[in-house]
């Protein structure tokens, strides 16, 4: 079996970037130094790849970099954003597993938690890998990165001079199933789920308007809205003799998931 060797002095728990980091992440890609662009594109070409706008990117052409940034945003919107809840849930579950192993049993337990995709035989971590390769940490440590898009076996960076990382696949079954209006109703109860939906659909709907929309009595609407308000899902403010209600960002995110 091909082996990749690591000699860890310390290991960092897995990390996961949220969607708010998208713009800064793409900005970092676009700010890659020209010599790094040339090096990375040369590695890709040497392996038989035909990089898009390779010549222009290698010389740091602004038009090509702008187009690349636009394409990255489009790719995220169309292919990654729809899966973000699944990605976040799966990587969070993996992070919790590795962190618990590290806290409970130290570095040895953390490395052994990577079985069967990696085998810890001190001082070597053996990983099933596409090519025969040894990676020496030389005191730099090893960063574990859980990846929703990593398939079957862990991978590392092609350039030994960069910070050593081990990108490993996560258990996709840890991601929750898609939510639905029915699941929201079971969570909140049908009355509160209906009121949250109507509060989000309207522009500052009044208590009476929400009662008419849901078919609930005014006392019941007032009581259920109070519960939603305490949970941070609805905000209410008085407007003369009326009280107007709107879904909070948290409430809207809950609805978006359904």
C-alpha cells in the first residue's frame, strides 16, 4: 500500500470556514503572488491538466483574475451554497469527534481516530495515497482539515514547502436530511410555524393581520408570538394602537432551511 509519512510534534484540530469567509477566501486566491501562480499551474500542466486561461493567470493578467473571481462566486452560488447546511453539519460533527479524541486522549487518540483511512504507527502516520510519497514535518506540525468534497482517501498538498496539511473525507451521513415545512411545524408547533411564516412573508404585519392569515384567535396569536419573540425568531414593535411583527434574521434562516 502506498504510504505517506508524517512525523508530528503537535497537531491542530480540524477547522471549517463558514460562508461569511467566502469573499475573503476568494480575495486571497486572487491575491496569490505571480510566482506561486506560475508554480501551481506548472504542477497542474505537468500532471496532464489543461488549466483555464493558464497562460494569462501565470502572468497575473487582471482580466483573467477578475473572470476567475466571478467564476468562483458563481460556482459557490450554484453548487456549494445549496449544500451548505449539509457541509456545515458534516464538518462540525467531524470536528467535534477529533477534538473530543484530542482532549480525552491526546495526540495518540486523535491520530487513532483517523482509522481506517490512516494508521498511526509511531512515529509514522501511514495513509492510503494515490502515489508513493513521504512527507517529513520537520517540526512544523500537521493541520487536519475535514472536507465534505474529499473522496475515499485523505490527500495533502503537492508542494512540500507549504504548511503540512492532511485533508480527509468526512462522514456525509452525519449531515441532517433536508428540512421541510412539516418538520418545522413539528419543531415549533403548527400555530407558531404558521405565524413565523406569515411574519416573514409580510412587511411588519399587525397582530390582527396575522390572526386573519392563520385563522387563529387574537389571544392565541398574542400568546404564540410572545413565545416566538422570547426565542428570538420574531421582533415586535408598537405602532400607535397596533403592534407590528416581523421575522428576525434567525427566524428567516430557520425558514430558509425548510
